[in-house]
C-alpha cells in the first residue's frame, strides 16, 4: 500500500516533457467522466425511479442531495484519511467504490439501498476530485499542467452533454436501471485503464487538520476560495433557474429548451479546451475572461430575455464561458499551495460544493421574489465581484 516513508521511484518524480504520462491523464479523464455521468443520471430518470421504488419524486431527488453533501465532506477528508497510502492504490479504490455504487443503484429495491449507493458515489466523487489536480502535477511537467487539467476536465463536459439525454433514452427503452448498468460498464473500463497506466505514486503531501488550517492562512489560497464562492455561486444561481426563464420569459417550447441546453453542454466542452489554452499562459486571465463574458450574457438576458435568439445565443455562450472556470481555479489553487496540493484541492472541491448550494438558494430566493430573471440578476452581482477580485488579486505570471 506504500507508506509515507516509502522511497519514491523514478516513476513518481515530476516528469520531463518527454516523460509526460498522457495515458495516465486519460485514465483520470475517464474516471471523471464516469463519476459525473453517475452523478447526473438521476436528473433524467427521477420519475421512473420514483415510480418503480414506490416513492415520491421529492424523495427520489434526495439521492442527488446525498451525493453532493457526502462529496463536500469527503473532498477534504479523503486526502487526510489516506495520507500514508500510495495514490495509485487510492484512486483505484475510489473507482471500485464508483463501480459498487453503480451496481447497488442498478439493483436497488428500496430507497435506503439507493441512498447508500449514492453515499458511496459521494465518497468516490469527493476523493477523486480532491486529488485529481495534485496527481496531474506529478504526471506531466509544470508547463503542461494546465493542458493536462483541461484534458481531465473534458470528462465533465462530455458527461454534461451525454449523461442526461443518453440516460433518458436508455431509461425509456430498457428501464432506468439500464442507465446505471451502462455507467457500471464505464467504471470497469476506467478501472482497467487505471491499473494499466497509473504509475506508483507514493504519498507526498501528508496533509492533516493542522495543514488544512495552515492553508487557510495563505493569502493566495484564501483569495482563490473566495473567488470560487462568488463566481461559482453566481453561475449556479443563473444556470439552475435558466429553464424557468426560457419557459416563462422567452416562452420557448420544450423541444427548443432541450436543444438550447444541449448547446450549453457542447459550448462547455469547447470552452474547457479554450480555458485550458488560456490558463496555460495565465489562470487569472482565464477566470477573468470567463467571468466577464458571463456577466455580459446575464445582463443581456435581463435586458432582452424575451427574445428567442438572444436567449439561445446567451445560454450556449454561457456554457462556453463557464468552461474556463474549472481549469482556471484548479490551476490557481494547486499553484498557490504546490507543497500541499491534495489538501488545497480538497478545500477547493468543498468550496465548489458550498458555492453550488448557496447559488441555488440565493438564486431561488430572488426568483421567488422577482421572477425568473432573479437568477441572472444574482449572477451579474456575484460574478462581477468575483471577477474583480480575481483581476486585482489573482495570480500573475512571472
């Protein structure tokens, strides 16, 4: 299992350009795709799951809540609890948890079993995300790190595009359980890829609670986390309630709404690639560019959300702009604390989860008070603050 005292082999040292382990990076990408796919599946299968298990749709929806809450706790905890183990073993163990979660979900006969499956997914999700950036730093040379993170995060974009429509299609043809069987097959493929490509990665950071506390005293880490809270909460406040805006303000039919949301996912895929390209040169510029574009798009929705063309273009470009944030923030946090990249990554994932929850709550309060335009209004306010914070205090290239 490899303890902290185990000497690092040559394969665990930071590689040169010619030694970059792109196969291992691709295995991490596949893992991210599998995790996010499993996380998003209930959104397209909720009604069928509730009907089959004899529960309400609201109760079935708690399967999503369980994953998010456990993921927020697991993100900073897993690096601490596994700090003496070889990271290759830890990542394989997390993928086994993902596989077990999908198997349990596919065979669940009751809500408690399904919730247990989603709890396991939350542990795998939080642990995987907290360590992905730190491992990418050890698989490629520093100047290729942003490119590696961009590749890993394409797993999110592809899952965002594919999970809901494919899950709904499979659920309609073969029942909701078939979607989790397919997700399990992706888990098996991920497991094989990781076994074949991940090198030995003896523990390096050895994080503990004291280290997490010390990280919060670092100005670069604190600013990064505050920027995440502002920018990501604004994004999710705007996007969570984008469908009511399209239906109640723009008055689009369901088919048009679905097509625009698909465009959002495709835009996110290309935005992730563009964000990685910019972040290679400056993660600060990547975040500022994405934030500025979303503020402009949210303002356009506030002013002309009744126009079908304005709404369609704004939502698709919003997906593209958001693609710059994950790679930009991941690059920022690990470079702000390269000596404790796993602990910093855990704090970043926890901040993302808190931002998602606060954005959904804050945006929902505004939507209830002023209508469907409350989401974009919240986004304009908080993303503007986060973008200005990043512009002024974000990392600058040497």
